[in-house]
C-alpha cells in the first residue's frame, strides 16, 4: 500500500486509522518533550 493511498483515506480501516493516530500522537509528544528539555537546559 503506497503512502498516497493511505493518506487519501479511501480504504482506511479502523485499525490503520488508530495506528496512524497513535504514531502521530507519539511524534507530537516526543517533539514537545524534546523542546521542553532543550528550553529547560538553555534557561537553567
């Protein structure tokens, strides 16, 4: 399954949608934690 087929969402199952959502959520949380650590190191 190509990436453009996944992103179009035409034949997206619930399991695939949940996997994409949790992968995105993990990425956002990791980015937030990284930014928090970087800013706390530069301030303190």
